[in-house]
């Protein structure tokens, strides 16, 4: 009985990784390529942070770290250990992000 459940869980994880890989590939295509970083977010799983060559960014959530790794590998993107240095410097933010992340604290307009 356990083998059947393990096989079903494995197949479900493979399907989820394949779906995420398609989404990662679509992001990369739209942004001239992409790189990523995996961030554990507790019981919710692992966040796949994507940064495009054009500075665009986005994220996806995988149910586990192993699914996130498999998706990134299938999509063929480079993964970084941390979100800092040259990798973080590639991110380009717009007015919305500015006001949400820093503008409010610095007296900028709110998005509220």
C-alpha cells in the first residue's frame, strides 16, 4: 500500500515540477532569459524568485524544495545560493514597488 502512495506522490511532484518549469520558461522567454533563487517559506513550500535579463522579476511557489529544484533544472535556469550582490542588482523596480518597499517610509506617495 505504501508503494502505491509513494508512486502517486512522486508522479504528482513530477507533474507540479513540469508545470512550474513551463511557467519559468515562459517568464525567461518574456524577459530575455532568467536566473533564480530558492527561498524556503515554511510549511507553504519554497518560493522560486525569478529575475529576468531585462530586470523584470517575479516569483512562484513550489510545494517543496525538491519540486522547486526540479522545476528550475527542467527550465534550465541558473540558481543562486542567495539574493544578493550582482544577482540582486539586476532587479529593476517601478513606482509601485518603490512606494510599497521604501517610498512610504521616506514620505513618498502611498498605494493605499
